[in-house]
């Protein structure tokens, strides 16, 4: 699986692909970027998985 630039990652709850448009907030945590996004499918606020 490869991610394109428009994709944040995958929902850890339902596995749906999450587009950049659904990014809620992006911040640094311990020197690493962390993101919250709303899953367009299950409507949960999740950390998109990039794996
Ligand atoms: Zn989901």
C-alpha cells in the first residue's frame, strides 16, 4: 500500500482511507508530528495510521 499526498493515512477503527480534507489538527509530540482527523466513514476522531 502506498499513500498519496492527499491521504493522511488509514482509520485505525474501520480501516477507511482518510483524505487530507479531514485533518482537524496537527501538532508535534515528542519531536514527531501527530495528527487528529475525523474519519469520513465512522465519524470517529482518530490518529490516522500510515501503515
Ligand atoms: Zn473510521
